[in-house]
């Protein structure tokens, strides 16, 4: 019952896939974005670290949600 509710919510926001390869592709896309943000942090100036950290946290959060 609980998983059916979660699935219905996901489908309402186009977060629902029928093929496993589509799920893997989305996870890989999000992982790539997270890696890009982490790499940009390495290049960031010390004064913008907080803003960059927030962007990375956003990407990590998205990845965690999509991996559930």
C-alpha cells in the first residue's frame, strides 16, 4: 500500500519509468551532475565556497531522492 502511494506521487511529477534502462540513465545523469559540482568546488575561490557547497548539496540531495 505504501509503495503504491509513493509510485502514484512519483508518476504525478513525471518521475516514473517503465524500463530499467531509463532508471539507470537518470541515475547516471544525476551522478554526472553531482561530479561536475564537486569538481567545480575544487576550482572555486575560497570566498564562494558556501554557495558552491549549497549547489553540491542540492545535487547530492537530488541523487539521493532518485536512488530511493
